[in-house]
C-alpha cells in the first residue's frame, strides 16, 4: 500500500508542476479568460481528487499520521485555491475588469499555489523514505 501511496505522491507533484505550466499558458493566451484557463481549472479539480484519494490510501496504508495530515493538507490548500478565486471575482468590478482589491486577493492564488507545490514535494520526499519498521537498526 505504501508503494501505491508513493505513486499518488508522484502523480500529485507532477500534476502541480503541469498546473503551473497551464497557468502560464492561460495568462498569455489571447482567448478570453474563461476559455484560456479551462485546462487549468480542470486539472485543479483532478489534483483535488488525487489528493483526497491519496489521503485515503495513506490512511489505509498506515503511513503515519503526519504524512496523512500533510496529504490531507494538499486537498485543503487546493480547496483554498477555489475560495481565493471566488473571493477575488466577488471583489472585481462587473464585466471583465479587475479592481485593486480583487487583484490583490487573486495574488494569493499564486502564493497558495507555491504552498501546494512545496507541500506536494515534501509529501513525496516523506513517501520515499522507508517506513520506520523497514529501516536498518543503528549500530551503537
């Protein structure tokens, strides 16, 4: 079960890296914002699903409470991404223009994305470590 969890950790980190690429593509696309960021939004939902399933696999595989919590934290941060976007949109003026407040709040979307990237990397690093019962004993 630990190897399955490791596979999920790899998938999550890879998806987050691709997510940054899709955000950059959307930012420089000539299509309207809703269309330009469609792939970014879809992958965000997939990352949330991956994180939830990985948390369940981590709990079933008894990988440790800290690692289970960090994996659940990824799902929480991804949910926060959606909340930041909704809040920024609510603060924007009507139409396709952005208010200063909406722009400042939306800047948190990028910072939260970096937090997701960092936590995903940490989860992968922890998942790659052997379980405490598999580590060789230390000679005195």
